[in-house]
C-alpha cells in the first residue's frame, strides 16, 4: 500500500517538474524573440535622435535625447494614421506616387530639396513679376548689416545620416556674399483687403531630415500640404500661439510620400512647426488673410504678387532672429521704386 502511494507521489512530482520546465522554456523563447533585430525600417524609425543642441530659430533650452527611443514605431496602416491626424474641420488627404525630389531653380538660385510643383516662394513669378523689374508689383530686397554668428553643425542620427552625405547646419542667418538675407517674410501688414484663398497649394516637405522650405507663407482658409519625402518616420507638430484662434495639431508621417492637408483659421506670423522625432527640425509659417506676401530668396529679393490696389499700406518684413521692420508705401500713379529692408545682427 505504501509502495503504491509513493509511486503516485513520484508521478505527481514528475508532472509538476515537467510543467515548470515547460513554463521556463516558454519564457526563455519569448525573451529571445523580443531581443532579435527587426527589419531595417524598424531601426530607422526608432533610431535615437541627435544629442543636445539648440534647434534652429528657437530660444528654448537645449534638448537632450534619451538613451533609448521614447516612441513606438508607427505601423504602415492607413486606417490607423487617419485616426491619428484627422481633425474636426479638415479631412486628412493621403497622397503617394508624388514626383521625385530634385533641385529647382528660383530667381535667387537653386533651392535644396524642392520637388517640382511645390510652392517655395508664394509670389507671382509666373505672371511676369521678377525681382527688380519696376512696374510689376511691390518689390525689393532684404539685407543683413553686421557679421552673424556662425551656423551650428547638426549631428544626425543613424537613420537620417544614411539619407545625405552633405553636412546640415542651422539656418538662423542665410546670407549671400552681397549681404542678401533669405527667409524673410514680407507682407502687407495694414491696409490690405481680405481676399479668398488662392488656387496654388503650398507644400511644407520633409527632405533629408530637414523641413523645406524653412519659411513658408500660406493664407487663412487656404489648404496647404505637409509631406514626408523621406523613408523614415517624421511628424509635424504645428504650434500656433495660445489664444490666437489657430488649433495646435500633431501629425504623424510614417510613410514615404505621405501628404496631409491642413488649414489655418486666423492670421499669425509665425506659426512654429517642429518634428518631435528629430529635435533639430523646425519650420515657420507666415499666415495672412490676403495674397500680398512673399519670402525672400537666396539673394534677399522679394516680389509681391501683382494686383495690389492703389492706396496707402504698411509693408512689414519679419526675420526670425533679427525681428521686424516696417515702412509705409503708397501704391498708384506709376511704378514703385524698390523697397529696401536692412536688418542688423542683434547684440548678444
């Protein structure tokens, strides 16, 4: 009798040991699967961001990237991304198969990373207005007086480093040898009559881990596109000023050639845009409620669209680091002389 009970106890102990060993084997296999490297796209999406630095155009404290990524990679599911970026006012528009990224010639010289059809400088070059041609529109030039501080080199993470061999720097002061100052937003500040949205669709692109262009003008009520031309995860965090009437929005762009449409309801100069994934990526949007605005090109030149009615106006020029300059102008009764804005490098 004792022998039978002892045999049954040994069998029970043996079964329990088998169960324990099975559980341990399952846990070991699961931990092994978690530690295996995933596909290349996963590592590009989750690569750690660059180290501490001052982002372009920002006065905020340096951003320190964590040792490990703090975000999870977005799976390429259109349905999920639609839910992430849709707002109550503007539907999300996903576009693929867009033209390849190239260099486009503008009146001030080549602009990096602009694909055909993008609205880089929203002025009326197509209707015959060119910088320095009298009688076509309000035109002129912005220059910088003084020696600006050197631009800071931006260390890229592994994913972005594979996209370009050219060094990337901040774009605080883009100045040509003659002193022409780029990225100045010039617009009629007072006196302009509000008008409806224009037909062209401006584009803010992600190209080789930089926003292109750095400064973009859009109109109130005008749809504009935010596109990702890179094969890595980006996001566009639109950060209008609190209480200004424009809504903050954070748009995930996990897919290459993905484009999303947005609209602003109120004028604002500037709306800051940043990429939370890559802390050095910034852009700035000038939002106005009329069509008479421009962004200076690489030579500091600007030309407002034709058709500004006769009258008296205040013309303003805004630079992210050097501030705002304004002067009165009178339109009507013949061609206008060129308008000159001379910015000074701020004293430290």
